[in-house]
C-alpha cells in the first residue's frame, strides 16, 4: 500500500467519524455553531482526500 493510499484511508475514516459527530450535534444542540463547525471540518477533510485522489 502506497503512502498516499494510507493517508487517504485515514482521511476517509476521519470523514466517517466526523459525519457521525455532525449528525449527533445536529440533534443534540440548540445552537447551530457546533453543528456548522463540525460540518465544515468534515467537508474540508473530504475535499482534501478528494484532491489527493486526483493529484497522486
């Protein structure tokens, strides 16, 4: 397994965990800020993985 593939694998795991955290925050918090922060970080993680997929 190449180094980039390992990084992509880890980023995909972080994306899945971030998605679960974002869903939990959506239903458990009254304010929208934690939900939006977690959602932004989750989407940024997926975009970074997506860029790595096409660059390497």
